[in-house]
């Protein structure tokens, strides 16, 4: 998987943005955008990008899991309230 594919997957959830990815690298968002590009204006991905993207993915997975549980609890609560 290359840098663009990995960041495509990572940012497919609206709560993970390229700005957050850029922050994790200590880079400007525009730099990360250009690292995702192909062609003459493209930049190479940041050195050692794989562990940084992996860490972001793990952290984001935990956050999404917690959010999923919160949504399930909300749904259950509203379903119980409907029966009253």
C-alpha cells in the first residue's frame, strides 16, 4: 500500500482529515496533499510515513469504536423511550 492509498483509507471517515495527518507529521496540509499527488508537482511522502499512519489508524479506530458504542447506547435509549 502506498502513501496515497493509506491516507485515502485513513481519511475515509469524516472525523480524520488531512490536516490531522499533516499535524502528526509536523507538516503543512499542502505538503501532505502534494505527497498524495502524482505528476511533476508531487512531493515524496514524509520519510518513515508507515509507522505514523499506522499509529493514526490505531488511535482513530479506538475513537470510532467508542463513538460506535455511544451511538448504540443512544439508539437503545431512544428505542426504550419509544415504548413508553
